[in-house]
C-alpha cells in the first residue's frame, strides 16, 4: 500500500493519522457491513478539500484507476464516531457496483493522531 495519511480538523486543529498504523491497529477489530448511506463522506469534498488539490481530469483518472483496482473485500476503517478514516476508493467502488453496504471495522475509541497541525507536504512519503 502506498504511504498515505488521513487528516481532519478537530476543535480547530488538524489531526493526522498514518493510515499504515490505522490498518495495524484495526487488524483485530470485528468486521461488519455498514450501509453506504451512513457514510457522510460520500457526499463531501473528500479528495479535493486541500486548496492545493485541483480536480483535474488527470487527477480524476488517477482516482478512477485506484477505484477500479481496489478490493472491496478489504474492510474500510471508521473512527469511533463512524467517520471514514481509510477506504474511500473501496466505498466508491461498492457504490458503483450497486452494493448497499461495505465491509468495515470501527474503532471503539479513536486512536490518537500521529501528527497535529503539520502540513501534509512535510510528512514522510517514502515507500512502506
């Protein structure tokens, strides 16, 4: 899996999680089917919320390719509040394939972030 991070604003601070660590932490959690309708992120600006990220045809093609290649048998990861932390490409693929639900794990308590108020551009992206 390519190096990636999940970021969200919490009480005015940007919290950032290393997705590889989230995958490790979530590996023993029970898998359940979660209705796609419950994933609010499917109706939010997910990939292009950073002002530096522009939805160009090339960037859309890259996301389409990732959606096409992803395996929806691998569960998405939700925080304790049910918000998506990893798995948007799998969620989109499930939606496109006409599924009503997607396999998911949910943290009983959201893990502490790996970084707070650090630019995503300053984080390590070496191959993992």
